[in-house]
DNA sequence: GGTCTTCGTTACAAACCGTCACAATATCGC
DNA sequence: GCGATATTGTGACGGTTTGTAACGAAGACC
């Protein structure tokens, strides 16, 4: 819960307050003093059902957050990128598993202390709320994707979100896709074959071009935005970032 | 955002602190002083894109919260029941439309004042966090439903969630379904015909029995839980309620 | 360098759900 | 009460996605 800022715009709260000196409290500085831990690709930071003892900040690498249905079906609810928080939950057990997609470096903070800090600090609270807000917005976007978008729209949307996440929304930029096709499928509610076929079709149409196994180039950004559906909305967000209020929950 | 406690368990935060006297601050008492407004069935409380000026508490009735894709496809992201909050967002514009399914009574609170109250009150903050947490959990359940569940599993899950929402999870209870088949379809990522056919099939199997157009009786609860998939999880939650920490974000 | 394993691609048949059509029923207004 | 309208139910058909399988490519390991 409140784990991933599930691939919204890069919205590091700090950048909204450029005038504030560096020593102002921020979520980033909160974790700054903690030691960095490394997780190898494929290893879990925690499992669904574990006691929720810590909150994490991702320093480097990418994680997948997922749940497994009783019959084995896996649903990835989000991917976590550097700067995102993980495990910010009010539940006493994690509701999902978090697993490293690539080699990942994180800092952890004991949950009780984290809550104390948030409670004490009028600067940190709005930052945390903004994170949760972005995460909720991302969850809604995902619901729209899963409820009504076609396979092609889903893949196109995914590539766009990834590109924005990397700050590389202009055409011809190389987009790293660290996750496997199976990860993408379980995130997009498709099968691995459908993902593969759709990527191939996008390549055939000249919209994207494979760069390596885990990277592509966006050749026709406009067309990709069109194929993603939700054209207006995505188009706006392609340029700038979201519209998080800055003076909200002030102080 | 943070609008709906999208049909989780009935989790009025007050009930977790039975020892605390009635005058303790609570989200409910916060809205208590506000006048009640009535919205007729089909009318909108606010529209996607409106300036987000108010936060609402639903007193009576049911609302649907939805977004419309550029080509007209509608996705309902949640239904709002009495006791739920609506419009608790950090964005300066509402990201979705909220519309009355039935005649609905609400209280509204000016956004800035609401934020001030939350910020000032160490009692209210954990309550609001708990709501957001439940909403996020509901969003994840919905992602699982949309990503991997079959039509039958979706309808069965929906009926169960509705039943829990009404506190009527035992068999033979009459479950009111105020929304139309189209609402259900747009919430479950299906078409109206599929919803209709699936309801008919559940009736034929003796799992449910129609009571009226907008109400059913659950005849075989166990079988309905099985058909909903996610058997373990749902089974647990069928009995009790969630596991929101009580002493979290204390004070 | 060679072998093994994992991952990705492609083809074909099958299933599920959506689309279209129309009938039946409920709801609302007069 | 009665008709008009909206909502719901049911069928036949078709399309998109899935499932199964085989093949090819990339990386791991010795």
C-alpha cells in the first residue's frame, strides 16, 4: 500500500521548492542517513504477509510489486523506480511482494520512527501526501488501462509511461525496459505472447525500433501517443509534469 | 483521488476507539456541522476538471466515480457509500466525475479548511490515513480483478464486495444493487450483455436468486466465494474486517 | 568454445467476450 | 391506466486475445 508512485511523472517533491535551502527536511534527506542495502535481481525485499516493519526508499534499480492469486495468477500492481517509496502502509502486514527486477539499492527506515518523523514534521507531511496522491492517480490510470484499453493501447501506454519516467519523452530517445516480457504481461493484464506480438507490430509500423533486448527507440512519438488512447490527457502530460498543488497541506 | 473508500470493509475509524468519548475529534464530527445537500439520481456533484474546492462526506445514497476516455469509453473507478469521503485530493482539479446513482445526501467542507483541520489535529490525521490506506487497498483489489479475473469471477467478486459493504455477508441476505447493469459493466471492465448473462448463469446455478431488479439474495455464499477466485483472501475478509493498525500514526 | 537454460518470437487453433439484433420487462410521464 | 422510453435479457455471430507448441536468440556456466 502506498508503495509505489506507480510510474507517474517524475515528481520529486524537492523540485517544487527550489528556493528552500538544502537542509530543509525532505523525504529524501530523511532516508539519507540510512545505510544502503543491495538486492540482487530476482530477490525479494519483503513478501506479501510479512510484518510491515520498515519503509523503504529506492536509491537505484527497479522493483516489481505484485500479488499472487490463490491459483497462481500473478498481478504486478506497479514498478518502483529510484526516488520512490516502498511499503508506506497503514496495514501491519505488507499486502504484496516487492522483488528486484534489476540489482537494486535501497535505504530502509523503521516504520515507527518513520511515522514519528512524519507526524512531527509539517514539512514532510505534504510531501508524503503528494506521493500518495500521485500513487492513487497512477492506480486510477491503471484501472482505466485494464478495464477498457486494447492490447495495443496498453502496450503503447506502458511505453509512454516508462519514457516519461525516464524523462525521455522526445522521439528518437532510447528507452530502457529493464523488466521481462512476462513482467509487462502481468502488469498489463495480457499474456506474454500478446505483448510480444504487439511489440512486433509496433516495430513493423515504424512506431518503435528495438535497440537491444531491453531497450527501444521511439520513432514516432505522436503516433505512439495516439495508439495509447486517452490522447488529450497523455499529450498534455507528455510535455510537462502533473499538477500537484504546491502549497497544499502547507506547514 | 482519495475519493472513495472504494467498497472495502465498513471501517468507520471511530469503532476502533470505543473507549474514547463521543466528543473526540473524528472525520464524522468534522462534517457534522455542515448542512446536508441533496442530489437527485443522475446529477453530478462535480465534474472531472472542475476546480477542487470542496471535500465531501456522503450521508446517504450511493455515488459513482468515473472518467470518460477521449472516445467516449467510460470507466467507473469506484462506488461511494454513506460514511465515505469524496474529493480528498492533492490535485487542484478533480480527476473524475462524481454522480449520484440514487438520491444522495452529502455534506461538504471547504478544501482549505479541511486541510487546516487535518493538519492541526493529531487525532484526525491517522483517521484520514486509514481511509486512504483502505482506498489504496481497494484500488489494488480492483486492479487484480481487471487484470486477471474472468467475467464470472468479476461479477461474483462484485456481489461479495457489495454484500460486505452492506454488512450482509451471510447467505440468504437480501443485497441491494442500486446501480444499473451498465454501471456494473463499466466498473468491472465488461459489457452490459456479459454482466447480464453472467448474472443469469449465477441464478441458474442457484448461487444467487433475483429479489427485484435491483436486489438479489445470495443462496450459496460458499460457492459465490469460490467463484470469485482469490478464495483464501476473500474468505477471511468475509468474516471480519481488515487489519488496519489501531495505534498507527498515533497522535 | 560448447552446452544448457532462460527468454523472446511466431504460427495456428480455440475460447472468451464483444458486437449486433431484437424481444421482454420495468419505469416514468401524462 | 396507458403509452413512450429506458433498461434488461437472450440469441447468433465474429473478432480479439489466449493457449499450445515449436523455434530462435541471448546469456550463464563450465
